[in-house]
C-alpha cells in the first residue's frame, strides 16, 4: 500500500515536471498525438483515399478511426518504453539511496505515460461516436487491452532500464527499433487486407505481441467480439508477456547491485 501511494505521487510529479516552465504545460503533451492523427488523416484519407479494414458485417470502417485506434496504444507504448528505459538514469539520485525501493522507478514512468493515454482514449471514443460507432458492452475491453499494454511495456522496461545503465547506446537503438516497429505493426495498414493478399505469411507479423493489442483496440471500437473468443492468441500474448516479465525482473535483479557504482 505504501509503494502504491508513492508510485502515484511520483508519477504525477514526473508528468508535471516534463512540462514545467512552459505556458501551456501538459497541453503540449496532448497536442502532439492529436496533430499526428490529423496529419495522417490528411495524407492517407484525404489525399490517398485509403480504405479502412473490412468488418465482419461486410462494411469498411472509416480509415481515420481505424488509424486512431492503432495509434492510441502505439503512442503509449513508445512513450512509456522511452521514458521507462531512462528511469534509472533520470532518478539516479534515488538509486543511490539505500532505503529507496528502486524497483518502482520503471513503474512510475509507465504510469506517468498513462495520463496522456487516458486522454487519447477519450479522443478515440469521441471520434467513434462522431462516425456512428457508439460505445457498447464490448468497449469495456479497452480497459483489458490497456492493462495488457501496461504489463507488456513494463516487462520490457525492466530489462531496458537495467541494461542502459551500462550500455547507453541502447536508447538510440530503441528509438530506431520503434520507428521500424511502427511499420511492422498494423497501425497504418490492417492485417485483414494483408492476409487476403499474402495468406499465411501474415502469421509472421502476429508474433509481435503488439498486434494482439492493436487489433484488440480496433475490435473494442469497431467489432462486436470478445478477447477470449480467440483464446489461442490470447494465451500466446500472455505467455510471451510472462516470459518477458520474468526475464526483465531477473536481469534487473542481477544488475541491481551494480547500479549505484555506475551511476
């Protein structure tokens, strides 16, 4: 309970600190993803007239709505991973305090990234209503997929934040990997159309656990399907996430005793 209150307090302070000194403050954090969606909408929807994914009822979803449903989890993942990786470097003064539980530092960064994520989910829900896709009982699954996203990025962050203390170039490698990963994840494109063109080769993309989450966000908004209907893929996601979490906590624990010496 004590750590829970500490995490929440430090996460709020971390979020406020990022935008301290600017006139608009946290408004800048909310502006960036909205502007990104608008730019993608102008390019892919207006200029190229791209089509959204084919739904189960045979209709095509609005491309901008499908795009936003993919960008919402991706923005959270990329921001949380970048900040989570830098957690120990940024809070180096706390790492050297014997009485402080440094295990919570990556969690603080991921929670802080969640504030913008909540706002962006709200934008997604407003957009879905404007396009006629009003919330249903299936929309509640956004909470489930957000939890999936939180656990996944935290699992990866435990490894990256520990390794970057000794190998600072990892931050740059992660930035490049995120650029590639955005195109390797069905955000600007949809998996269904690719499957009709390339068949079973699309299964390679589904090895990426983020595909489970991105498709889940779209399903919660556009489709009428529960996550447990595809139980095999659900078990695969949680299996991969559990492995990453066990690996991350083990790496963090093994390197933890050397953090104070290096920082």
